[in-house]
C-alpha cells in the first residue's frame, strides 16, 4: 500500500514538485498576509491608543480671574480615566477626586505653591484653590469618564434637578446652590456629575412624552415634567377583591391598593417625562431601587 502511493508520486515527479512548490508558495503568501494584517491591526490599535491618551494644550492656561465683575469659570474636560481642570487665578473647586497626577503652571512664575488643598469636613469633598496664578491640573479618578457629564449653569431660577446629588456630583465650582431638599441645582458655575454606566442626554421637544425607567434618570432640567405612571391596569388589587373590599372597607381601599402595588407590582412603576427639556440617563442602573411615596403611587393608580 505504501509502495503504491510512492509509485504514484514517482510516476509524475514534475507535477508533484510543481504542486508542492505551489502549495508552499501559497502558504507563504497566506502567512505573509496574516503577518501583514496583524502588523496593520497593531499599528492602527497603537495609533488609536496614542490618540486617546494624547493631552492637547496642557500648557494652555486661562488668562482671567475667577473673582471680580468679569469672573471666568474653570473648565472641566473628561479624559479616559482622569479629568483635566483648567483653573483661572483666585479660583476654588470642590472635588471628590483630589488625586493630582499632572500640574501645569507658569514656568517663569515664583517657586511658591500654585495650588492648595484642604478637606471640607463632613462633606466628602476636598477644596482645591489657586491664588495669583492660573493652572491646569489632571485629577485621577476610578470612575470611567464615559460615565461623567459636565454641566455649565447660568440660571438662578430653573437650573437642574439631580436624582441623587450626594453620589452623582463629582466636582463643582462657582456660585452654585442646592435648593428644594438638596436636589434642585441653581446658580452660575460648572459641575461634573457621574452616573451608573455611560451617561446620555436625551432632548425632548415641545409636548413630547416618553416612558422611562425611574432608576435610569440621573437628572433633568427644570423644564421637564416627570409624573409617576403605572403601566398596564391602574388597579393594583385584582378586580374581584376590589369589589369585595368596596362593600365593607371602602375607607381602607386606597391604602390596601398602594400596599398591594408595592408588594406585587413594583416593576410596573415608571416615569412619564414630558418636554421640552433635557433628561440625563444612566445605563447601568439597578431596576426597582427607586422608592416612591404613597402620594405618588396614589395619584398614579387613580
């Protein structure tokens, strides 16, 4: 059997050599193509990585001052895993991210300290401030910058409403104030907020209405109207039980209806958002974490 195969190859030696040579050449070409593709892929990947990590104009500092009648606000620029803050002179920033990796200041300035830091007791924030010189500083953060959105405010009336400002506010600066139980942000300044997962801005037109999961809402401007809504039947308790209770316990029916909804139909509670305005939505929320008041549920179930 082995000799037969050997004889076949010997009968056509030139064809075998030609086919073998062609096979080797094709294999080498394929191998070279694979190597070339890998090199091209790695080169593009490295180039993309360099572009993502490149800091542009790190030494381009602000020329104005935070104080005075023509005050200049700082700028917050999210990077991959850091946030670049450009501070004018006499500026103060409150931040939870106070680990500084890079500072850019005037090389011809004095040898004195250019940025100062002190803890704000009981708030979870640190205070960073400048004096006579503007600086740029890069703050390292464990929060991915795709989860961070920078808001600039110049509104002392409407402003923004944040769902959980104690957790979402990352750093801020300016004449800002939290009113209405600490959720209504008004004033003039800049604030960086972080969400659970990447954060998106959803623009709503005039009278445009959508249904959103309440746990996905990071915040919204004060023009947006949010109303609690229950999907499906508005009756929390099944109809046959409602009829029985209405004859003997009508005064307790609303309370029982709310309790039933909390226990068995909590996942059907949503927000109806109506524009015009802007919603801030986070993408990695935990469903069912939002706790509604009895008054909100009572209105939604009617």
